[in-house]
């Protein structure tokens, strides 16, 4: 039985971050196209994409290019040119949202359905598989049971997010940024209104929560349930973060590499989908880099505490409670705090405050500011100076296993190498040598210099030398033949890299819905043509084209403010009664909340401009 490949997929905000992700164990990376990426500010030039592809393919790792916004008719020709160019460079897949692209003459690049397509039902996934998608990025809101049900009745590859920031809305179904700021998330320029503070009022206008981050979710972390996800049918584990820095990517990728390897080690029916082994100069721990606290969201169906309503910022790693205070210092229990660490805590008012550690003397911590610090206050470290310094340096080395066979034959030497993927190359040189005065030393010298791979991507795991008593050879000769054969091996590896190509064959598979409104995100005539060919009528164009958006649902989410704030009598009969409709407002807009408990959804509906400031005193 052939083992199933498991893929660790990391973000690449640019080529250098992507290369670091590969070095730290990623089996694949995803990077933004020069234009039309859902993270517009994370687009990457063609030359850098080519550089990343070469580095990744050396390790038989993949590069997926994201071109996952919706586009106008005028933009489609440029998008097609970009797709053809990244295919020519060797990209392994194209992440898209706009169905209009399927009406174009695409190269045979594997298509990946972006999570922006709102891939949350079996019927939707089956349709996407039928029309030619090779992989589906599942909605983050799905449970293990829902994923398993999709996997059972499809053959398409399933990718799911396992770590990082969460969009509170169903991806692709959020129009709040466009409505509030004119910046469309589906066009790659989301203003992230979900991270804004809002005031929640009841049907009588009484304030329930004031100036809180009511839509800001904690970060996803599914590291502990990798075996469950594999059993459910997931084969690609995706880390969020094309806007994140290189420290975050290094640390989180390395941590998931270790976790996935631990699973594979005890489950021989699975294997890594790329080559080489990474060694780290640090101990990976995602909690030590950017995070807002963690949630497993709805992976186990039930609800929990998904939001971080007191702050939208990183809180980092829990340190412990303050055990005591002095005039200009405080005490904590066992700790590893360093001068320059950044710590934070929540004030009595529930606001996040922070300070810098100026000096550490045994159990005493001297901050630059003692304001608000009291015995019993929980502390978090959101800037780890020691880890940051380690990650700024070279922090990983990824090596491909190679065996060598060296032979002296008359007036020549022969060096044959074979890598872990079965690639083989041989180099022969003429070499005059004399019998060694000390054969054992000559043997030792040959072994030492042939095994010294230095900064190359190879690790010598086996070496045979013939004859057992070789003649003496200059160090320069040994180093030269080793260098030549490994350089040749690199080119052979790149030449033998197998890239899947899948020609797109249009068909008329029926779309699971018959009438499509603005939530289908149809912005161009080709997308309209696609849906009509598949039996659906587009009754309304994309939200971005609408002249009047008041009364429109600008967010659809499985997250529930009533449940988060314990205001839902359905789950807690003792909860506080609040007259509906509930509303949230910022300084500019008012939104009405509707609750579809039968389908476990909350709708955020734009009512209009906020013409007055809410009362400063909660009722």
C-alpha cells in the first residue's frame, strides 16, 4: 500500500520568508502573485517568485501562487498573463477565487479553490471537484465531523488552516470593510474592521459593552489534534500569515514540523511530501511569537470562548502571576525573563497595558513602568528578546540525505552519489597518486573531506571508499570532486523534479444553487458566463458594484456575540435578558445583529451612519 503524503504549508510574505519557511521544514509555501492577491500588500515580483521556486524544488517542496481576488473584465487579461508567467516559472498550483478565470485559456496548472470561495458544504466541494479543482481550502468554521463527511464523498485534496489569525466572517462573505471604508476584502485590501472596537446596545439603546473588540477572534491553534485532522481526511496543514514577519514564520513552521514528524514517525502509512530534514538552533514554541491567545474554533462542533474582546493585539506567552511588588520591582515565580522583554497585562478596566523589562536580578523584575502592577496580576510576554535575537540569525539547516561511493581506479578517481529520492550522479577525474605512507591516515583524510558538505543542502549519511588502502590525494582534489558532484546533483534534482500538470476541461456540472445574489462575488462577465453555463442565474452583481448597501448583510459568521457574552438563553437559562435587536456601532456606522440559531449563524447587517456618540456610561 502506498503511503499518503502529508503536507505542511507555510506562508511567504516575500521570497526570503518563503525560503526561510522551506529551511524550517515546510513541504510547501504559498505566496502572493504580483497583483490580484487577497493580501494585496504581500504581492511578490516575478524574479523573487522564480528564486523561491528554485529553492523549494531543490527539496521537492512546492510553491503555490495566490491570485485569489475577484477581478473586473479589464483586469482579466493581465491576470491571465501573470498566470501564464508563474506557470512558466514552475509554480505548482494557483490559488484562485474568481470563477471567471475558468472561462479563460489557462495553462495546465493545478487549481486550488481559495477559502474565499466559502467552501463549507459537501455540495460546494463536490462541484469544485467536478469543474476541475485539484485542491479545496476548506472553510475554517468546519468541524472534524463535517470535514470527514466531505472527505468520505470526494477525492479532491483537502487543505485546512491549523494556525494563525481567524477571519470572524465566513471567508469571501465579508463586506464590512467595503461598506465601512470602501476597501474590499475580496479585492485584497481589507481594512480589518473586525479588529475595530464596537459598542453593543440592546433594543432599547442600553449599552451592554462599550468600546470592546466584539468581533476580534483569538488565533487558531490545532497543533494538538493533527492526528484527528488526518483521520478526517486533511492532507495539507496550512499556517496563516502572509502579513507576518520572518520570526513568526520560522518559529511556527518549525513547531508544526516537529509535531507532524512525530505523527508520521508512529504512522508509517503516511510520509512527508518533501525531502530533507531540518535542524534548528532554537526550541520552537508558537506561544513565544505573535498570538492573540488561542482557540480551536468549531473543530469539535461545540462553542467555546472564541473572541478576545479586550484587545485585538498580541498577548503572547503566559508568564505567571505577580507574587509581590516593591518600590520599583515585582516578583514572579520561576521564570526565564530577560532584559528587554516586553510584558503585558489586563488592567482592572479590562484594557491591555504593557511595559519593558529594564533589568532582571534573580527573582526581582525591574520594569520601566510600575503603573497598574499588583500582586496577583497575570502577566504575558509579547516580545521575547532572546528568541527574537536567535531568529534574526541563521536558525535552521535543512539537509538532503546522500550516500557516496568513492573509488580509486588506476589513474582516475570516481565519485558516485545517490540522494534519498533515488537521484544518482557520478563524477570521474584523472588523478595521479602515490601509495600512501600511512594508508589509514589517507583513508581518514578522504572520508573527512568528502563528508565535509559545508553550506551545501546535503548531509552524507553513508560513504564507501575503495580500495581499503587508498593512495594519497591532495585535499584540493578531494574538495573539488566533492563540490563538482554535489553541484551536479543539485541540477539533476531540479531537472528530475516532477511537477503535476492538469489541463482544464470545461463542463456543465450543475452548480448547487440556482439564484445568486451579491454573495456570489460576480464582478466580471466571464464569472457570470461561468455560473450561467453551470445552470445558475446571477440576479445581483458583486457587493463592490452596489450603489446602496444599507440593509445588506455585510458579515455572516458562525461566531455568536450573544454566546460569547453569555446573553443566550438557549444555552444558559440564567443568562441576562437583552431586548432585541442587538446592535453594534463604531464612530461611523451602526450594524444590526440577527441570530439564525437553527443554522448556527450570526448576521451583521448595515443599518447606516452613526449620527451620535453612544452614551459613555453602561447601563
